[in-house]
C-alpha cells in the first residue's frame, strides 16, 4: 500500500514499472496524490507524461467521473493560514489533438448561435501555457493557487525583489512564477534539479539560497500575469488553417518552460454564457502535444461488460514502451471495429498514444480472424447486436452490470467512503444485488459476511453519513446512472421539474428544455422508467436532499436580488461561498465567477484587493460589503 509516508524507493519502483493496472483504486489514488504533492513543491517523482498518460489515464479508465478528476489539483500549501482567493483559479481543459480543438470550436459556435452572435467574427487568443508555479496577485498580496479556492499568502517573494513580468504592474490577477530557461541552464542547473524545484524554493519561508536570490535580483525569475503574455489573435478559421504554425510559434514567444498552447475566446458575452465546470472554464482549452507511435502485435481481444451492459473489446498487447509507459492494452472501441478491421490474436497494429484514456489503434497493418464473443463474459447470457455494439441483455442478474452500477452510485454521491470495487465485489458474492440491499445491512450481517468489527462499523457509519449529510438532489439523481444524463443534465432537468415529478414527464416536456434533443429525450424517458422502482425505494430511506430551485420560482421570487447577477469575492463570515451561492440562487439570483459588465453586485468579504474593486466600479458594477448584502436581503 502506497501512502504519503512510503519511502521514495517504493514510490520510484511503481513509477519505473509503470503498471498502474496492478494498483488497487485506493493505491492508485494515493500514488497520484503523492506525485502531485511532490510535483507542486518542486520535487517531481515522475514526468508529466507518466502522470498524465499512465497513472491519471488509468484512473480515468476505471472511473471517468472520479472526484479527483473534477477538482483543481492543489498546489503545495506553504506555511501560513489559507485564505479565500479573490477569484477561483480553475484548471484548464486539455486536448492532445487538432480534432479536440475543432470540437471545442464547435461548442463555441453553438454558444455564439444561442446569443445571436456571428461566429466568424469572434476573435480567439492563443498564449503559451506556462509550466511554472501558479499564483494570484490582487495588488495587495500574492497567493498560491492552493486548491483553486483557498491559497496561502506568499507576498514575501515580492519583498525579496521578485518583479512582475510584462508591464510590471501589480494587481493583474492570475499568473505564474517562472524563470528564464537560458538563465536557469547557465546559472542554476548545477544547483537545482529542475526549474520547478527552483520556483518552489523562492516561495518557501526559509532564507533564500544565494543562487536563487541572485536570479531574483537579475530579474531572471518573475511573476508573469496571464493577461500580459504575448499572444496570437485571430479567427476560428485561421486557427484551423494555420494550426501547426500557431502551436509552433506561440510557445517560442517566451523564454520560460512551456508545455503547450492555451486557446480562449475573447468575447466576454461568450465567456459568461459558457461559464465553467467545477474543474475548468468552458471557453478555454489547452493544446498539449505528446504523440508517439509503435508497431505492436495483439495477443488477444478480451471482452469486458460495463454497467450499461455494453460489452467492450480490449486488445491485450505485447508489452511495448510508449510515451514513457509500458503499454499492454488498447481500446478497440466496439466489436464492429474488431470485426471489420480484423483485430484478433496475431494482428499487427500501429498504436498511437496522445493523451487518450488508453492508447488508440491507429490502423491495422496485418489483419487476422477476429473472435467475436457470443456470450457475456460476466454472466454467460447470449449477446445481442445494437448498431456497432454488443450488449448483454441480462440487466437484472449480470454480475458486472450489478457491481458497476452499485459502485457508480456511491462514487457519484461523493459523501461516502469505503464502498470501492473490492468491497462491492465481496458484498455481491454474498448475495447483495442492489444499492437498496446495502442500506438494509446491519452490524451482525456485515460481520457474518467476513468484514471485521471495526470495518463493519465504519461501513455502517458511512451509510448513515451518506443519508444525513446535505446532498444536491441533482447529484442524487445522477447517481442512478441514467443514460445520457450526466450531472449537468440532471441539474438542468431539475431546474425545470421537481425531483419526484420527473417520472411522469412526456417527451414534449423534456425537449422543451434547452439542450435536450428528441433522441436524448426518448432515451431519458426509457431510462427513467427502468430505474423508477429502485429510485423510489432508495429515496424513501430519507436522504438530506437540497432541492434545486426551479426557474419558474426564480422568475417569480420577490427577493431584492431576483434576476440579478452577483459575484462573491473575499472571505465571507456568513458562510462559505458555496453556501452563499446556494442561498442566492434560491432567492432567484444568478451567481457569476468573475465580474463583467452584466454583473449587478460585487459582494466583498475580507481581504479583497483594491484593484479588483476599482475594476468592478469602472464597469459600473455596484460594490457592496457582506454586511450590506445581508441587510439588503432583510
């Protein structure tokens, strides 16, 4: 078991072997956490490629919606109390192909159509993706990014002489602490293992080493605001036509470590309309290039049954090193591809690894006769074809479908621990077939199933916690794994219809919601009918659900902030920003993440920079204190 106290040799051994499939879910998550911690403090254990394409990819493959993938990877917390950042610092969505950029541009085009804007006239900005140490400067203090919401005050770096890159002015928001590549290679490489190690050293409270201090005094190390980065500006058509030239030229505009190019749309209306996920802004994307190919022989194609019943083909390969990892599996997407391309034992393929969850079969060089399964590998039921895919129709008794469905439920709730794959497999082997049955377990039954006294009590405590801790109703709905209903669609649905009424909805009801097409609506109605019985039984257990405010209620709300757009900034005393955001939405307000010309109120807590307040006032935004805001609600 890997833990934060594991010796470096144990961690290095896992990194060197690059076989994450051998790790349990808990070990894989702990390894990722440890690697991120070491990387953020300037002591990387593994390369970016290994982290992204080997270990993080394994987590994505097992659990595509794991909370670790949906949160901002935290920067190392240095000494000092953490405080709320003036603005949230999110991660950036990544793609490793031009196709990914094209799909992102299509989403921008759709947003432009919804706003009545001419897509061809939109301007896009491309900047170098700095590989430094993320921080936020509000003009009074400099903060680490922390977890994206709270950081640590590291203003001491300015007291040590660190300057601001670009125009040299303070208070320009997010940026990164970076060091000149030429200076590092000439003056620092003998004293620091890498640039990030140096960057972390100048942040720490301890007295600076002389070479680090000299780098600051020589202005080789700077805090560079993103707003000041040299850039390329152009249209979407120019991005597609000149893509290769852009991604080659933009990184060369700076003398700092760069690991890609960031593209963003510049129109403030588009940004506000598209908003952000809990992890990244939708109006921005990073292109990272890391493509390698290899010629590999397929040993066999193994069928695996998912929670939806789809049987997916996984090509088992001769172990091959690619992008710093030993690759032994690749996706074949579906069995029609296996059948049509002749992928079987002995097939020679060209394999590409470019940041995908698992490597991609680029093309077949030597086809062989494929073996198409006739029966489900989990339950033995006869498989049926549906378009390109093979499905197991045994939705009630198939072990793989049951276990994957249960694991998805608890993983989606995000307020319960202990119910990972191994626990669920053990419960299923003992005859537990549903989430509802798990909630009926008591101490004696768990002990009888082979769980220890302490483990049994912990599992029961977690089940109680999952029902008593506050939980958004849209997350609860999403836990049932409704086809074509991710968490975003669940929240959107419940903004129009109360939770317990959704099983009576018609196709017309669903397609009336923006973003729901007829095909999606038909799939949702079918899926809702299938889960209704389980849903009602589990709902009756008494979960502490937070109701999503209906749009109609928001429109009719009589509160003074109904229909207003509000941005919260600084540390609040009334409650966390999440609590205040939830309350404001309940009262009919729209809550933004950043100030724009359409913002009505900027509500300020403590530790808010004067530059941010001035910028808001220049846009005509009314700035009020937290106390004034609460008084207004009365």
